[in-house]
C-alpha cells in the first residue's frame, strides 16, 4: 500500500513538472523498450549460440542491435532537444 502511494505521488509530481509528458515517455520508451526488443535478445543469442553461428548470422545480430542503438539514440536526442527548446507541441 505504501509503495503504491509513493509511485502514484512520484508519477503525479513528474507529470506536473514536465510540461510535455509525451517526450518524457518517449525517452523512457527509447531506453527501455529498445533495450528489451532489439539489443538484449541479440546479445543473449550471441552469448548462447555464438560459437555455433556462422559469420553472417553474427553480423546480422550485430546489425539488429546497432539498429536499436541508433534508433534509441535518435529518439532520445530528438526528445531532449525538443524539451530543451521548450517546444510544447
């Protein structure tokens, strides 16, 4: 009960402080979702089956992970830039 109340209060404070909550959520999604969807599965797959994989499969795994890193970086950069300019759209 106490933990739930703390989470609700903290979320409310963040919503009140951050004018464009969408950009804040965009940053959180870029960090969390991309890591879980693109980066970690590839790294776990390489760690588990790396010795049995061909070079082309390894390269494909690294390309997918790199795609996630680049996409996440772009999203974070764009959102921070928008927040720093005070763009409320």
